[in-house]
C-alpha cells in the first residue's frame, strides 16, 4: 500500500550523488521528491533541466529538490554533472522508494509491456508529511505547477 496524502513519510536513507541521502536531514524544509524513468532520456533530461532552472525559486520558497530513479549512482553522477543539476539524485535499484510511493507501473514500450517508473512527483512538508502528489505527469508545465504549489504551502 503506497503512502497517502496527509500521512507522514517514513524516514529513509539511500545511495545518492554526493553520498548517502537521508530524508530526515531535510526536516524543516519542504521536499520535492520526483521520480523519473531513466537518466539521459529526452523527457527526463527536460524535466531535470526545468527543475535546475527553477531551483533558486524552489530554494527561496524553502524547498529542496530530490530526483529518484532506478539508475546506478554512477549513472546519476554522469547525468547530474552533464546537466549541472544542483540537487541530489537518489539511486533506487531495489525499488524500495518506488514501492513506498507506488510509482512502478506496467507501460507499453515499442509494443511490449515493460515494468517501469511512472513519472510522479511528491511534495513533503517540513514536518515530513506528504502534502501533494502528481502521478503520471507530462513534463511540459509540470515543474511550474509544482513551484506554485510549493510557494502556496
């Protein structure tokens, strides 16, 4: 059963760019946790760049951004460096976080069904409570919408 809106998010520690990432280390800040299918793919690159470009506004609104996919930390390091992303990318090859947030879905790719991450974003408040979720999102306009919600929280 994935975590629901208005429920506390269990603390977790996971491998990430720059070392381990622990959710509770961001207590007191809003956290935008975004799940994306794969490093270096067109939609994920666009989404990462949009978060990067609006990052100063997220910070000003008291929020931190964290990206999550099943890619390795090495892949994340390359992706982060290539796009100059100022926030951590968490590696979730065991799908622990993916299952906690219920983002694994069967998707059609080239006519075949494959299991993958459904692009989704979650907003956690400073007390560690899930306040908003966006599931099955399309990249255009998505990051702007999240920023507006963060600024209103």
